């Protein structure tokens, strides 16, 4: 039987809200840094709901942004191949 995991003073327990992702979870889902997700929120490309200092982003919005991001990456790769 293992001892329960105790959080250190600087570690926060993950907060889960159904239908929403934290900044960290959104970043992992999109394959980008947390700072980049915050930048998307600041530029209003992603909306978020705040609870204190934490942002929660609708899961559907993160998924939709991921689709758009993948399409942009494909287009930019195609352009790069043609130019080369």
C-alpha cells in the first residue's frame, strides 16, 4: 500500500471543470506552450472563463482551434515545398 501523494507548497492540485480545459491541458492538447495559450487568450483567438487567477477554456473551442492550426501548418508546408 503506497502513501498518498502530498502536494508541496508550490504545487497546485489540478482543478477539473466538465467541458473546460485548464491552460496546461489546452497547451498539451494543442502541442504548444502554456505561454502560447495565454497569448491566444489575450489576442482573443481563444475565449476563457476565469476562476480567480485560473483560466478555463471550452473544450470544443480548443478542439476547433487545433483543426484550424493543423490546416495552417499544412498550407505553410505546401507553400514551402513549392518555393524550394
